[in-house]
C-alpha cells in the first residue's frame, strides 16, 4: 500500500479527508487554511526570492480563503501585494470570510475584478476555483484565467490550477498554466495525468499535518508510483546463477517490413535482465534481424505450428510488436493466448484482440491466460472498449480500470501520466517520462521490459508497475542526454542500465 503522502485521491475523497480532519480529529478548518497559506507562501518565496510584487486572485470559496491567507503572510513579509477578487468579499462565508477579514485587518485592500490587473507583477497566485470544477469555465472566470496566462511572470496555483478537473486531469475549457502548484491534504490524481502535468508545473505537496487516520474511511486511493518500488522489487542478484535463472522471453511479431519492432522489444528484454530472448518472426527477415544484436535468438515462423517448440521452452510471451493484422498474425495471437503462458500484449496484438472480442472469438470478463498484461495507448484502448478515444482521455483512470476488469488483466494506459490498473480496481499513476518518448518503437521497448521482469519471477502486477516506472525513468535519462526532439526508442534501451544499477544497488 502506498504511503499516505503517495496516495492519489478524487476531489470528493479530498473533501472527505478535510471533513475527517475537522470533525473527526478536531483540527479547526481555519487552522487548516492557515497551514495551507503558510505552505504556499513558503514555497513561492523559496522558488521566487526576487519576486517583490505579488498578485493574488481570489474566488468565492475556501480556495479564495487560502488566497487571502497567502496575501496576508506575503504582506507581513514586506512584499507588495495586490488582491483581486471575482466575488463580493462581503458575501463570503465560513473560514473564507474570516481569512478575508484578517487580510483587511492587516491593512490589505481588495480590488473587485476587473480592477486590480493594472501594473506589473513579479508573481501571480491563482486562488480562483479550487478542486470543485466539473463544467467548462465561463464568464469572468474565463477572462480572468486568460489574463493570468497572459502575464509575463510565473504563476503559482493554490491547491490546483483553476480550470483543471481534479479527477480526470482534463482542462475544462480554460485553465491556468502554472509554473508551481502547491497542493494540500491529499494528492489530486488529475494533476498527474492527461493535461495535468502541462498545467501544474512543479508540484509541491503538503499534508498540512493531517494524520493518516483521516483516510481510514475514505475508500480506495490510487498510488503515485515512485522509483523506490524498483529497489524493493529488484535488488541485487545472487552470485550462483546462470542464464536459465533469469527466464526465457519469447517475442512474437515482426510481419514483413516490421522487423524493427520485434528487435527493439527483444533488446529491451535483454537489457532488463532476461537470460534468454527468442524472436519468433516472419521467415523473410529471420536470417538477418539479429545481425546488430547477436545475443538475440531468432526463429522463422510461417504459422502457428512453428511456434509450439519455442513456446514450450519459454516462460513469458511478448506479443504484438510489428505483428500486423493478417491471417498469419491472427493465427499467432490465437496460439499464444491458448498456450497458457503469461502474456504481455501490445500494438497490433491489442488491435487483433479487440477484433476477436467484437467477433465473439474471445470471452471477456473472465481470466484469459494465467497472467496477462495489456499495454494500449488511448486509440487502442478505445478499440478494446468499443468507444471513442476522446472518451478514454476524459477519464483515463476509469478507462484503465474498465479495461482491467473487462479482460481480467493488468493494464497500462500509456500517455502523459501513464495509468496502471488491475482487475481489483487498484490503480497507480507514473509521474515520470517526457514527450521525447512519443516516438516509434517506444511501446515495443516497454513491452520487452515488462516481459523480462515477469520472466525473472515478478508477479504480473509487480512487473507492470516496475516496467512502467523503469521505462519512464529511462526516458528521462535519455532526454537528459539526447534532448527530447532527438530521442529514439533505442535510446531508451541504452539508458536502462542506469535504472537497473540504481535499483539493484545493495542497501537501497
């Protein structure tokens, strides 16, 4: 189970945490607001020490109240602070009204929007809407967000950028694009996937000293994946081993003209510790596919009958890289599913699986192979669920969970903030990776990594979580060397040694 600080929540669950802290644990609501304001002020001053003129834009609820606290603390620190509000300050209620009153008592003024936007600012703080938004931003709030985004200074989001859906990570028409987001009590899952990372910038989390007991009755939370997972799962190798100790991965794919995909998958499996890797591929290129990587074994397969011998010698099958969608491809997919071996399915393997499900050739909702993993991008996920890719992207966590239940499989929904999910509804989000990984062959590398970890004995969900993390961290390592625009999928393979060296370091 994830530690309290690494758990991910919906907006409703975070409201539950607030309620439990106030009514169950006796922490006053205004005390939490004060703590939130201190956290924001401290983070903003640490990162922008030269910013002397602050603009704080406040909305009508507790998010606006947080803004008034930040403004008061900044003024007390000697900064020049302008507060602009989109709501009548005299109509505020509860803790927000108290925060506004304290700001006024401290000598602070309030400009009602559109007043307050004149002049030059060194830092702009967004306390407009908070986590409750569920429809498109309109009216003055739309114009205020456009104004904030037009400023030539950094923007700091208080709790969450206004206009970002806290659950899905989707922009609701307009959204503040922050350089820094300081979020409280519980991590909002939408900040880590879909549009979230583009609008949140650096994320600083502060639990406001709310103890973990507040989450007892909140319901299942997700997990923000951490590289520490790799160290816990991998560890140093024993000395008395041989290549058979680390498993045999069978990569099935590579229709004519697509041999590179299978080759990348196989090399990623080798680079991720598999003792043996065999490529089962189209006979037309079987004789030369491993010339640049002679450690790979190759088997020419004209059809499913040619697979039997090599399947019998393997522990895990990686199916789909360059597989195509021909009769040859379909026959290999059927043979692999029927083998009973653990499977990692990617690319055209997923597209064929979707066709089989639609044709009634695959019974969903019940276990397929003993352990299997599906690795779709949004368009492939949409085919598997017979919906549009837009529907997938508007609820990435929900889509991954539906896929996992539907196929009784481990699932990674690839993309910005990749989602991992299991049939039991548990999910995690990977906060690593970068746009340079949006390149041909990157998914083939991921498939090989996961398959290699399964071959070495990790259960399929552990292999899935570790594989997604390793792939993303390798991508960040490659980007640091190559830059995002120049990255190739092969660069991910070349970076894997850094990931595994760190994970297997004794004492980690």
